[in-house]
């Protein structure tokens, strides 16, 4: 069901304007001895227009600020102790270990167990990460527990998967079983290909990811980048957030509301940057990524004590 944020902005501003107009007319009639004159009508109408515009601006500003606030400048992972609860929440380590066995049998190497830093106020989550033998594809096996999840919306908690490969050192190709939301689409990176397959298991997702990477190689003429690791993976996430921050900063709150409304009305499960744009991108080495602006600030990976690993 569409959220209709634009309609809510317009409705709230009109209601505010109507209330202000009614109050203004009442005051104007009272001080004007119950006579309607041009002067008596002018200032209530002006007040209504100003207040309606102010309310619309405030709502749109809140929408934009909310989106920008969700885009961290220093995106980091913090190591967690395997097999232990996180923040008092039980983690489904048994399922994670079962998937670890399946991946390791296929040549994947375990990179560690992590959570986001700082911790989200909305959920508790861990990600156990793996890399394939060619260091091309990184897999996250995640367990997410939502805090105070609303009863009237789908709960994204449980075990999930996110698989990412990189082309030409710039183009992220991601396959996931997460039900993507308007916010996911809104804060997408600049050079991406994303495919969501809700309900799919890990092995089918790996097969679909392999096909998606092959399709993007054919469409763009770019080769997969070898040498992916956790530090580089997180630098790419920081880059994605900055790209999204720049794009959102140029949008008005009403434009953001419109994008969310359009997505909710017609959800997307796949999207990709234009092949003509991606094919023109120059190759970037991992060394260039690691010497760029995203390496500054907080370390990409922290210990439980909040220090770099």
C-alpha cells in the first residue's frame, strides 16, 4: 500500500491553512464590528497562506533530514564474539554455522562476525562474512532482530543473505533475499546493479548472483575485481552512502516523498545504472580506493572495545 507522503504534505498544509483562515476571519469580524471589508479579509487569507506554506516546508524538511540522518559518514563494522548474545538478544548462531559449512565446502573463507557501529536503535543484527577463493564475491549471512517492530508491517527479522561482487573497481553487483524498500532504493549507490529475491535460500541466491555478474560483465564490458576484503568492502559502503547523500541533498523533501510514493505504489526488485554509463567508467584499482577520501575518519573495522582491529 502506498504511503502517499505527498498527499499527506498537501493535506496537512491545507488543513492548517483552513484552520488559520477560520480563526483569522473570526478575529477579524470581532474587531471589525462583524463587518467584512477588504482589509478584514486580506490579513486572514495572508496568514492562512503563510502558515500552510510553513507547515508544508516543515514536513518536507523533516523528511529530507530523516533520510540524510540515516546515511552515516563513517560506516564501520565492529567485531562480535561468536556464539554469544548481542546486547542481550539471542543470535541464531546455529543457522549461521549451518550456512558457514555450506559455504566453506564451496571454497569460501570465513572473515569474521560483525555488527554495525554504532549500534542501530531499531534492530540488533550480526553479519558473518565470507569471501570466495578468488576474492571476487563477498557473502554476508545475517541475523536480524527488530526492536518493537510494528504489528501492521512485514517484519524483516530473521536470517538473511547479501552477496556482493565488484566490477572495474567501481560497480557493485548485489543479490539479496531482503524485501527491498523505498528507502533502500532512495539511498542506492551511483554505479550499481541490485536484485532482490525474497524467500530464496543461500545456494539459489549464489547461482542467481553468478548469472547477474555474468550479465553485467556482458552489458558493460567490465571484469570482476579480484582482491576484495572486509576493509575494501566497507570503504565501498562508505562511498555508496556519500553518493546517496549528494543525490538526496539536491532533492527537495517533496521530491523525496514523491520517490517513496512511486516506489510504494510500484515496488522494484531489480535496478541497475544505465549500461551506457557503466561501460564508460574507467577502471579503478583497490589501491586507489584505499588511498581515497573514504579511508579517513573512524576505522572501518573495530574491536568490541571500539578500537581498530
